[in-house]
């Protein structure tokens, strides 16, 4: 079965986020005065072949741990977006 897996990588709490800070500083000039606490991250979507939901999630977790996220400064959240087939 094919699953659509999403991995969201964000900086850990307390780690400086210069990209998020830059975006936040630009918001008032664009008219977004009610937006704050902006953080930046990365989102990865992939198709994973697995026997079941848990197998697809496990593959996504292993991929996040080994390649997509730096565990020293980043957290990774893995979720299923949909079952493709």
C-alpha cells in the first residue's frame, strides 16, 4: 500500500530562529499587525510503500531522524496525510 507521509521539521524551543524573526519584523509594513510569534521550518511530503499506517509512520520517523532533521537543534513531527492506494 502507498501512503502519503508528511514530516514537519522545526527548531527546538530556545533555539534562535533568524528566518522567523525577519519575517515577523516585515509583517507590519505589509499590513499584518495582528500576527506575532512567527517561526520558520521545513515541510517534506513523500510517498511511502508500507504494509500499514504504523509502518509508513515508522519509515517517516527513521527518515527524519537520519536525514531530514538535526536532532541537536530541530524537532520532527511525522504524520500520515492520506492513503494513496
